[in-house]
């Protein structure tokens, strides 16, 4: 039998931290070595972090990244390690370095460079034009990167048909959006079954600015069945013992690849042989300063055979892997909640903040943000601030305090009415004769923003803003008021989903943190007497579907109206979205949750007269 123990190291690097990422990769190599892994794969551009953006325009950054990649070779004695990095000759490439038994022996350069959504790879990279395969112990490995596996007939098929690849190792940095893991899973299973190849997909995990990587790495057998799966939103080492005689036998009984070779007799993929030195330091032997015999893929787990002299040949017997259950389909709401927690934790920690502060209004948005922050950072690192005015109801004050008490976060109540009166008195000569309107409402929001920023400046706390995607879409926010802050947790979460997430959070452990009344009261900014959101907006269960159609699908007013929505309402909402572009350009980053988030995903001109 030709067996191989394969590992996928699903880890969380930090963009630009080349030395830290190097140390992290080395640590996971040693974890895999302790489990007798033969071939270990890391995600796309794990050395640099992804996406490094214009750091890739700095020659010193490129050289240091390649230096760190070369240095990894010293840590791969007795193993094959595939690691995402950059490569250069006369141009720059997104690359997979194949490090084998102590050396950098080969490189795959990404062929398909995505240039949509959050991706901008054509700005930095040249596409590769070669499709090498690597032969280890008689088993043929194909290596490719992220987008390359999404195209039927692309690099995967070339490596299988022209190179004879039996296993495809795909290094990815695939950003999360709700439900994407299931779509990826279906694609990878299809790619494995169509090519009668084992497909191993290793994805980044962690937050990078507005992007969250969900992990969910997979090993899929030649029949398209998932045999091992990584956790979502957590670092993980995914292991499987693979039998490549099963791949060969499956291909004997299925003529599709043979016909493909006959119909496409192009150049064969260049092959790189990966010979083994014959020794590998096991964890026990390394501690003793000695070396033990390397178990080749064929010999691993076999009974030691007598040599010609009658003595037993020492062969490392690897313990069998414990079978981890393959994950069942996750519910969408808990998945989104976990993405928000990870995205918040990594944005705060990777930017070297310890504590966050946010306004607690007694409403559902700030309540959910406080829960996410407490779960991400620990309750001791979250500060809630109630900033009541004369228009703040007793219910709002009570619910804000009850939430803080349930979460055990620090809590301050700092009224704004005296400062608001001072503002109005100062502005009275200029406002003489003008009626009160939205100006006075926005003043209150800006006072609150000033309070939070003062606390941030004084104590080094990061301000979290609490606006949701429904509000951000239509501009239902105050510039330099409730948009003031460093990170927008719910920026890509529609209001209807906010309520679902809040209900879900109430089910997690112990007493419900979010008061029931917070979920049942009509939502209100409480900037004037008896105000509710529906004074100027339709109900959110009407608004949100219209926003999805316009913002995420680019449907026209007429197309949306044809789906059953009143055309004048659609025109009003679309106009509100288009007018608010200038506000969104000045708002803090937030976690991408939907297929099309504001920011890099959607780039419209501010100065713009198109009406559609």
C-alpha cells in the first residue's frame, strides 16, 4: 500500500509580521512532526499574511518574505511542507513553496488572479504559466492556490491529466461570508470526484481588517467524500492517513481521465522528485540527540521485516489517527455570530488594543455589540457608557444598565443634556428664527461621539460603533456622531439579522444578557419625543430585502418593484442609499458578513448622477 499521512495547518497569521508568522509556522511544523506527518500544508501567503496590499510594492518586504521562506527549509528534515509565500524573478508572484527534507525544492505560482470583491491581485502579481507536480515515494502531488481550484478544466485538471497527480493540495485565503463554507465544500467534493483525486484544501483562519477567514479546511477522497474537516473560526491541525492505491484502483475502473489524456495530449506537467534522506528525528529521538529510521509511505504502519542478516529492520510505527467526526452543516445564525466574535477579537488584538468602549443606548444594536465584544475580549476588557438625554426613556436606561450588569462589564452613565443645552445656547444667535429640525438631533449624537472619543484618548480604548447595515445603507446615522469610532462590528449585518443574533445570544449559557424588552420595544434613536425608526423608514422586514436586491444584486428600481414592492418606496430607498455614499466613505471598517459588503466589495463614485 502507498500510504501518506497528510496534515493541514489552518493557522492565523498577521499581515506584515514576517518573523512572527515564521515562528508560528515552525511551531505548527513541530506539532505535525509529533504526529508523524509526511506532508504538511499551510494556507496561501501565510508568511506575509493576506492580503498584504501595498506592502507588496516594497522591495524590502518581498526580500524579507522570501528570506523567511528559505529559512523554513531548515525545519523540514524528514518532511514535505508546502507553504504560501511570494516569489520573484523579473516580476512578482503569489506562490506556494515546496520545502522538502531541509530545502526549498520547488515552487508553484498562482495561475488565476482574482480581481473582484475584496481581491486586487492583478495590481501586484504576474500569473504563473507552469503547472509542476511533485513525486514523493511514488505518489504524485499537485499543488495550486485558492482561485486555481474554482475553475473546472484549470490547473487541477492539467495536473491530473498531464502530470498524473493523485492528490491536489490547494492553499487558500478564502474570505468568509454567510453560507460560503457550504458552497466551497460542494465545489471541492465535485472537483475531487471529477478528477478521481484526493483534494486537500487548507484555508486561513482569523480576522484581517474587515475580512474574516473561517478556516473549515477539508480533505476529500477520490469519491468526493469528506474524510476530515477543520474547525470553523479556530486554528486547527487536520490529519488523514491516505491510501493512494485506492486512487489508482478507482482510475483503473473509470476511463474518464484516460480519455482526457487521449483528447488533450499536451505537454506533460514538469515533475519534481522529492527523495528522502532516510532519517527523521522523532520527538523522542530528537530529545536524546539521536535519529530514528524514517517510515516511508509504503512502510508506515507495516510490521518490521527481517533483513538479509536476520536482524529486524527498525521502522517507526506510527499510532493510528483518531477519527474526528466530519462536521454537519452549521446553522447560519451561530456561524455569523462566531464570525463577528473572531473578527472583533483579531481587529482589536492585532492592532494592539486591550480594551474597547461603546455607547449603550438600551437598544438591540448596542446590546449585541456589547455581547460580541465581551465574548471576543473578556468582560473585563469592555466598557459600556450610557449617555442619556431628556428624550431617553426610563426603559432604555434600565435595559442598558441591566445588560452591563449581566455581562459584568464596566459601566458609566454620563448624561448629555447640560452639554446639549450649552450647544443650543451658543448656537442660538446663529440659529435665530430657524425651527428645530434634524440639526438638534445630530447635535446629541455628536456630543455622544465626543464623549466616547474623549474616553478613548484618555485611556487608550478603542471605540466600537454600533450601527447596522440597514442604517449604514440608507444613511440613518450621524456623521462624526454615532459613526465616530475605530471599528464597526455590525456594519455588514442587516437589522433583521441583528434581532436573530440577539435572540441566539440569549440562548448561550446562564442568564440572558440581553433584556427581553430590548427585543420587543420599537427601535428608536430617541433624539426627539416619541421617535421611532419607522417615522422615516419602512419596517425592517420590508426595508432589508429591498436593500439586499439593490446593494448586493444591483437590481434596478423597476426590477425590485416587479418583485412586489411599491415602486415609490423603492425609489425613495434607492435614493437614500445613493445619497449616503459620502458617509460610508468616512465610516470605520467593519466585519464582512454578506456576499457584498460596503467598502472594497462595492465601489461607487460619490459624485454621481446615475439614477436606476
